[in-house]
C-alpha cells in the first residue's frame, strides 16, 4: 500500500543522495590530483 510506496521513494532518494555525494568526492579528488 501507501507505506511501501513511501519506503520505495525514500530508498530512491537515499540512493540518489549517495550517488551525488560520490560524484562530489570524485570531483574533489580529481581537482586535487590536477593541482598536484
């Protein structure tokens, strides 16, 4: 029902937030490597 759909949306938003953080970390790392 509704609870399950909410849980699925929550999982999706967490997954996208984790992906965004991952991308941000990679950008930081590449910037550091480019500077070195």
